[in-house]
């Protein structure tokens, strides 16, 4: 069995497979985060194993991304897509599969970094069996915040809230991706536990690689046309409806120059397919069909062109723990109009790199979008400041260096026995 002298870490992301195509159902920021953190850590000298649930018999069990970074897919429950709210019952099988895999290695992992509450439970169970194991956790989404913004609370909510509290209180370190997320943990989850703030990152060179004019030519956008862009999953929490209604209120609506692109994948019959149909219905009802285009899932190669071509990128989420799309658009030199929530309050500097609006407030979004579209020189200034901010604060290598320091410091600390917790 292959064994290197590198420091080893297991990144656990039960439902967010770092090796799948991003933009498909339930594949979003978490998948991107785990994959890029993994690859950047490998460049910084770690041996990185990323564990996820196998969601199809055709999926390879192991995917090698680079010499020291691989995805390992474990069997836990049916080998098919399972919505994240229905995965909890399969976690004991995931824990066992992890232990079986680990047994074949020359030495056990000393450190796990778990992602999302499902994986945090796996990490806590592993620590019961292996008390010297250190656990770092990133939430990606907090039930306590999410459940405030949705009309129907799922059955799993009670378990999720209990697990989220337990991991905050027992993990060696929690990584909050913004000061706003840390504040939510403290006010809504628990006053106990150790939290560091280390943001998400982005590939600034990749997203900044296309010139605006080339991008617009490639997408057939004329110099005098205005392009408003959304990129992301079709999920009601993303607030796409607010954007569509804001565009309907825009003073440029009937100018013949306004275009709205809503990018992201969806599958008929799945939850994201339902939201896509709902959004298409609103577009039709408001008579915006002529100016609205749904390009579908955008690949990593296509995204820089879309971001660079846009006059403004809109992130109208009801709740957003960090929001990778924001920093990707900013890296491309495009200002962002976002909801005044969570991580968007951290990444967007209002009036400097973009604008913030109250969530669900279509009128405020319309005014903000129009302000940017009607002032091209200001738009360029905002875009340049946005790009500068991302370069300085949100590069993956910079983020991985901060994680590297945290992990190294934890590995140097003597192990403490974890408190017993039950969900
Ligand atoms: N994404 C993509 N193609 C698409 C739609 C989204 O690659 O068609 C990517 C996007 O570039 C970003 C991620 O999916 O990296 C979404 O992350 P974000 O944090 O904005 O939202 P989440 O999905 O985590 O709620």
C-alpha cells in the first residue's frame, strides 16, 4: 500500500462529492470548496484523502486529482442520488466503510476536516472510536439560520440542530467562513466551542482570465447591451424569483438593450427541476421571455466568459453562509449586487465593490441593478475594486495556507478525550 511521509488529512464531505461536475443537483459551493482546499493542501505538502458517498454504480471508487490528492467514494445507502435531508440514516454505514478503508492503510488518520452537519456526525462518531483523532469542522450552512428562511421545516431539523450544537461544542476547531457566520454560531447555536474565521477562496487567475470585450463577443452581447447574470443552483433559497421580479421593474426593461442570463443546471423531476420550472413560469408571466436566457449548467471553462461579459452579477439569496459565485464574479472584474445577508456582507463592500439589498426586496434590487447599469464608468470602478479585493483576500492558496497553519498547530497539541455526544 502506498504510503508517504507527508502529513495526512481526511476531508469528509458525505453529500458534496468533490469529484463531480459542479452545478448539477445539490452540487455547489461545498463540492468546490472541498476540491480546491484538497488540491491546494496537496500543493502545500499534505497527503489529502477526500471521502464522499458513492451515488451511482458507474462512479469510480477512487479518483486521483493530483499525485497527493484523491477522492474516495464509500458505500453508504443506495448507490443513487439521495437528497441531503434523507442521508442521515446511512451515516453509520459510512463510518464503518471509512474505518474499513482506514484499516488497510499503514497508519490511521490523525486529523479529519468535516464539511456540513452530516459529515460532522461522522467525525464525532470516529472520535468516539479513535479519541486521538482531531476534528476541524466547516458548516457550509447552519440549520438554525436556514430554518428561519424557509416555510416548511423538514423532519430532520431536530437531529440537525442537535448535531450542529454538539460539533460546535466538541470539535477541536470550527472554521467559520465569514465573521457573520461566526456571529450566527454564537447567537443561535452555542456560546461554547472554538471558532476560527478562514474564508472560502476562488481561483482568481482562472476567473480573471477573459477580457470583457472578448467575453461579450463570444456570447453575442453587443457593446450597448446590458447583461444581468445569475449563476447557481435552482433552489428557492437562492432567491432567483427576486431577481426576475427586479428585472421586471428595471427602467431598462423595455429599452431593447437589457438581457438576463440565469445559469445553472437542473434535472426534470428533481427538486432543482421544479424550481427551474417555477422560475420559467414567472419569467413567462411577467413577459420577460424575450430578454431572458437559461444557458443551463455552466462548466468551469465557460464560467469566466459569463462573469466577464456581465455588467452586473446578482446574488439574491435569502441566506448565504459565504457565496462562492460572488467572489468568482468579483475575480472577473464584475460588480455584484447581493442580499444583505451572511457571507455576502463580508465579501461585498457596498458602494466599493458592489451593492447590498435587503433579501426578497425586489424594488431595492431593481434600483441597485439600474444604478450600476446606468453608470458604466462607476461600474468599471466597482469591478476593478472587486477584483483587487478578491486577489488580496480570497485566493485558494492563501486560504489553504491559513488552514495549513491551523492543522499543524492542532497536530502539535496533545489529544484530549472528546465529550460524549448523542444526536
Ligand atoms: N456552479 C457551476 N456551474 C453552474 C452553477 C454553479 O460551476 O452552472 C458553481 C459556481 O461556480 C460556484 C458553485 O457552483 O463555484 C456555487 O457555490 P455557492 O457558494 O455560490 O453556492 P452553493 O451552491 O454552495 O449554495
